[in-house]
């Protein structure tokens, strides 16, 4: 039985408390937040959990095996480094930090103290995204030509991070997982409409090796909630709709066939192929619960989780370069 403490009781905190409480092999022993009212909301439902306004009081408790950090992005590095230096395992919400240097330091600390460092890129634990990975790996859609994602809604509007870091971080992590490679270049354009210097809408283009392109559109200023990812292959096309819980994936047997015409030597005829639409059955499970389960399993078995610190670092490298491009009116930035 692993004892867990959760720092941050805002948007994600209550969900994390619920999920870890439901797991059989761990116990939520303490929570921490500078806002007493937020903690009281959780405490009313889970009165056995201890409350601390100062997270350092949690770190002093030797019975705590692991800490989950769900605070705002600007506080991540300080809290996470304190957790690791106290030799606690760490699960931290995405993105891991606002800069690659800070993320790399956390990775080094986790290695130094031999502690699990996991980042909450929840979509890596989504059954639909896992299925897309299978389609790419077994080449069911042929050669992947490009992919694009749309993530929009009206709110929630963040103050500590723009739409790039808050929303696009999901799709960047999905792209890196699906393609298992880093983009070489990124270009980003955005708009500031509500709060000064905070982009509410961002259009992001990633260039991967072999000419593959990934495009991401994120916004918290649109009337419709859309969570859609499209894969375009030279054999088939796939659409993943995270809003559609009954039929999240549709496979379109569509494409362009290039056939040689023998009546005129050397010419080719392009034929549009429009076949069936297949809706596979996906055994859905809660991604957050899958993520938290893997965190506990990683601690117990000393196993590297899928969304480990190194993966989180790669996501931050992409976002950091995209932020530079955003400030330079879309100038392409190399990803180092």
C-alpha cells in the first residue's frame, strides 16, 4: 500500500483524489493547497485525509511514498524539485515545466535519487489514442502523410499559461507518442484577445523527418467544444473524436490511386477511391485512472512509465520552440 499526497486542489486536484482513492494498492494520506476552501471541499468528502496549507509539511512525513503535483505551471519546478530532493516519487501535471532547462534538471534529480518521475500526459493512456498507434505501427492506413488536431471550446481561460501551453501540450504529446520521433522545426501564430500577452488561439505547424507535417489548432474562445484528430494515410484515413464516447474512431477507406494510362506513354491518371467507413469497437476506460495506475505500478516494480520525465522534457522542447516562434510572428524555429 503506497501512501500518496496531492499538492494542488484546484481543477485537477479533486479528480486525482477520487482516482487514487479508488485504486486498491494506494492510499491518499494528505492534500495541500494555499486555498483553505479548496481543501475543505475535498475534506468534506474524504474526512480521513490530512490537510496542509504548506506542502513542505507533507515532505517532512516519511510515511508519504509519492507526491502528485497539480498546481499552476509557474510553480511546477520549485515544488517538483523539493519533492524529488526529499526522495519522494513524483507525478506532475503537464507540462512538466515552462522551460527545457528546468525539465532536464528534474529528470536528472529523479535519476540521482532513483525516484519515479512521471508527467500527466493523460492522452497517452486513452484507449482511442492507443488504437491510432496500432494503425500507424501495423501500417493499416499505409504511409502516414500528415495529421492535424483541433482542440477548441469556450473556456476555461487560464491566467498562468496561454492556449499553446495549456491546450496544445495535449496534442504535441499525442503527436510525439504516435510518431515516436521529434519534429525538426515548428512554426506558430496566435492571437491575444482577452488578457495581455496571453494567446487565446494558436495555430501550430510541426515539421517531422521525411516531410511529414502535423498541424494543431487550439482555442478557448470558440462556441463549440471540439476534440478531434485526423490521420491522413496514402491507403486509409482515420478520424478520432474524443467527444464521441460511443464511436470515437472512424476509419475511411478513401484515397487517391495513381494508375498508369497506356494509351499515352508515361502518363498517369489520378483516381479518387471512396470505400467503406469502418467504426471499430473500442473498449473505453478512464485515461486518468490508467495513468494513475501506471504510476503506482512503476513505483512498486521500479518500472519506467510511458509518460516519464524524458518524454515530458521532449514535449517542453517543442512547446518552448513554438513559444519563440509565436513571439516572432510565426518564424520557424529549430527544435534542439
